[in-house]
């Protein structure tokens, strides 16, 4: 029997095991007795013959105790216990966070009992040329071993490619060599025990982390590791939350750690949103433990084989940007291409969410004069315009008749393009409610009940906002979202989308769908967003498709099917800056990243019923290469909207920054990762644009955690380093305050500064 599993419950592949364009089917081939080459690889006649003169720079040395793989910039060591560690090679020295290898590099769980012991025959490793999508040069090492106390035979595969010298791929293959069935609960790989090394420049042994799981609205995904910490970091499947948001989940399957001179990251490189976890916890001796945990829940009969997805270990210099960029480059090679941007993706955008759920066409249209004064030519009709989730018809009586089309037409006549807010897959089934409104039964749920995702109890499964969900794996559902997209873009003439509250899809147990696995719905979610994105682009090439995983990192399922990322309801300026940098790593150094509403740069009462959005910090978006956004109301509608009303004082500020953004257009520049977050003070960013360098420095947050300190002016004085310059003279100016700061000489250029909150510099070479 052949069992396919990529970290999720498997299914029988029948016996023919015909390959498909999904990585699970490729693994199925290995389980049927063909060579294990890993998901997405091509072997045999499909491989490209290496150039005769080319030779891999990857060196492999093995002994009875360990196996060492060395590249020009990294060294990976695999112990006979299965423990994999990494060291960065820089200027002839080695740097690592893996100071202490765990006793067991992996754990196999059988019948709810853990088997941590493993004896690999590292001295008998089989070394061959790598032959995957990551390049023609590299080495693949297969090592066999035994798991004491079991009848399982293991083959562990380690792959290192010349094109990615700081990355090692690790996967394993288990075969039941016994005569009885073996219940396999799960496998844990990539077990690491990490700590900051002894470095005089980091006397506090600070260790920072990026954790890509989608767990809770507003939670920081980037932070300094505290002394006591434990987080399960689930990926792929939905994560229940206690508030009316209902469920989040999905995430980017990368967890990274770094100091001022070395970092390490683990995760997986498959192109499907696999359901697994990367738990992280601290120990009493000050170390950080992390691993990749793969649930399986299958029965291995005699002769059956189970193969894991390809996990990775990366070692690098820098902060979270480096492993995210590396991971993105890898999955690009594996087939998930970055979306191309158009000019409209970078335009300043105003959103009608300032008017909240009860927005009217008049409120939207009355804003047009002010948008034109400010130089803004994009507007968004936000949440609340529709009759129900699922049918997506205009709300009556406010948008009666042709009010929707008429509104869009009037915006277009004034030279303003319009996006439409909506939430794919969501349908109302009469249960729960959101935003002060009880859900009804939508027509699509009433007319097509067989399209619903059902939970294990046979009831509609819940997604974000506790809504029911259509199953994205059904061709009929995919066709429905193509039709909806055509209605919005072609019939109503909108110019793009704001897809909001999007995380992941629930597991589907609907027997009428005939899924091979309940995880098919999770894996197929991306098809819906691909359909929306490609249909929109075909109808309007200069459209904007923005996708927002409110308050969390995005999902592997859909993050390649948008052309404008968003900082996703940031809680303050710090999250704006960090998330722009995150998306520049994931989508490319020139990716369009909407900074979200500037009003979110200062919030009081976050995640409460009395949230007040008071921010005016455009500098955090402009200086980091983001796209400006706002949700002001105008004209004055009274006390209800006073916090977001564009009064005379605000208007002057808005005009200044929108004009500055439109002049510089740094969002189209090349984001350069020249500063290490958490260690370079003040916080700094660099962008190259049109032969000039632009720098942004942000004063550190004052100590304390009260509303007063969060809103207080921050001051910083000292010397900043302008990195990335050539050995020539440059003129430096503060382009916000239009002040000349003199000249300096690269490449080791330093400047004494004294500023409040932020300092934005333009550096031009002296002729």
C-alpha cells in the first residue's frame, strides 16, 4: 500500500501512484518503491544535464559519529543521533547559535509513545549529485539508521545546493520493516537548542525572533526572546480565538532567531500550506528550544513507507529579512512565483472605513474634492456595503438600484479609481453575527448547501468572524468566485479589491466532496485567490488586489496572489515598519506594501470596544518604502468621527506628507537590508532610488508600557552610520525639513545627529 503524507493525514494512492502537480503525489512515488527525491523534484530524463565544466563547491565528509557538509559560507553537521546544526563562515571564523545539540535530533511518536533514540550510520552515507529545482549543482546525502525499540527503518536525506549555500534541506523516510501494523502519530524534526554566543558587542546575550504563525490580531511576530516563553506556532489549519474574530491561522512557515552577528531559521519549503507546528520554548538554563513537528495519524502496515516534507535549516548574518528572503527565493524556484507590480499598486489610497459599517454613497462621494486637493486618486469602499457575506449584493436601501455603479462612475469621472472590500469563502448560515448585525442565511448557502465545509460533527465549519465557509476545493466554488470577480470588476466597474480578514480555510469533512483528505480544503484555498487575482488582472491590468490577514502574518496559501501587501491593522508605528520590511523580504525589494491607515500608527484601547485611532506618523511608512494610506472623514460629520476627521491642522500635515510621498516614490525603490533589527540603534532602513540613497532613522521607544509613554515625543542624539555607500563624496540632506546637513565620504560614512521621533535623509553623490 502506498501512503501519501506531507505532514497531514494520508490517503491511499491506489497503486498506480500517477504523478500530479501536487507535492504529495510526488512523495507517493517514493512510497511505491521509486527513489525518494523529495517534493517537487524532477529526476531521470526530466533533469537538466550539468554544464561539463561546472563542479559543486559543496564538500561532504563523513565518519561514524557525524557527517559534515561544508559550503563557502556555511557548515552543517549531522550527528548520528539525527541532530543537525549549522555554523556561519565569515571572514575565516565560524558563528553559530547551535552551541549545544539536543540528545535526540528527532522524535518519532508511535501509539502515543515517544521514541527519541536514533542511530544513523553516518559513516556509510550515500552521497550523490543533487537534482532538484533549486539548481543543478549540489549534494544529496542519504543516511540509513534504526530507531531502537521499533521495527522502523529510516532513511534521512540531507540536501545542500550551491545556489543556496546557507540552506540545508532535511527530510526522512520511514519504512515498517516488521510484521505488525505500526500506528504513527507524528514526527518531530529539526530539534535545536539555541543561545546567543559570547560576544562583547552583545553582553546581555540578546536573542531576537521572527515567528510566522498567525495566532492573534495585534500580536507581535518580531520580538526579543523573553526569559520565559512557550508558543506552539501552528501553521496551515485554522486557529480559534476567543473574540468575535472567530478564527485566524495560516502563516508563513518560518521561525528565525538572530543576534548581532549570526542567525538561524527553520521551517519547510513545500508550496502547500501544510498543517504542522514549529514550537518554541525557553529552558531554565537560558536556552531556546525549537523544532518542526509533523502530525501524521496513520497506520503503517508491514512494508508501508511514510515520507516527511522537506524541512530546512538556514544560517545567516542579519535579521529576519535574510531568512524570509531566502525562503521566498526557494519557493520561487519550487514554482510559487512572486507577483509583478504595476504603477497603480504604489498610489496613495484613501479608505472609507473611517465611516465604518454604515458608510453611504454620499459620504464616499463627498470626499472627492478633498482627495483631489491632496493628490490621492484611489479610494476604497470598505466593510458594510453589502447585504450579507456570501451573496455580496448592495445593502438596501442605501445602495438601491444602480447606486453602486453610479458611485463608481462618479469617482471615475473625477479621475479616481475605486477598490471594493470583501471576504472570499465566507457565507452566512443564520448562526452568529458580527459588527452589531445577526447573520441571515445567504442565498448561496440556501441554494448550494453541498458547497459548505462541514466539521467532523457534520455541521458548518467556522472561519473568520465565525462565518460558515464554502469549500475552495470544489470546481463549482472556484467558478462562483470567478463570476463574483467579474461582477465587481466588469459589471460594477471597480478597479480592484481589498480582501480582508483572510487567514486560512477550515478542514473539510463533507462526505459529498469526496476529499482524499480533510486538509484538501486548506490546500485549495490558494486557488480561490489565484482565480480572483488572475481574473482581475485579465479584466483590468492596472488593477490593485490587496489582501489583509488582519493583525497577523500572511498565509503561504495565498500570499503570491496579490499585488499589494498591507501591514494588516498594525498596532502602532513599530508594527508598520517591521511588517513593511517583512513583506519586502517575502515579495521582493520593490514590492508594493500598503502601510495601512496612518491613523493606526497611534492607538488607544486596542482590541477593545473603545479603540481610538489617533496616528499621524506617515514617516514610518514613507521612510521604509511603504505606500501611504488614510481613512480620514470629510466634511465634518460631528462627534462620532471626530478622531478621524480631517480638520485644518491635520489637512496641512496630510498635504505635506502625501506631496512628499508622490515626489520621492520610495516605495518603488530598492529596499536594502543594511541594518540589523534589534541591534542597530537607532532603528534604521535604507532604500536606493534613482542613483541616490535614502535613509530613515527612528528614535527608540521610551521605557514603560503606558499610553503616555507610547504617545510621548521620542528623542535620540548620537552618531549614525550611512551604510552601502561607495568610496566617494556625498551631500546629505534632511528632505522632510529641507535642511542641508553637509558632505561626507563613503564607504564608512558617519553623521552626528539629534532628532525627535524620526530622521529621513537623502544622500546624493557629489559630481
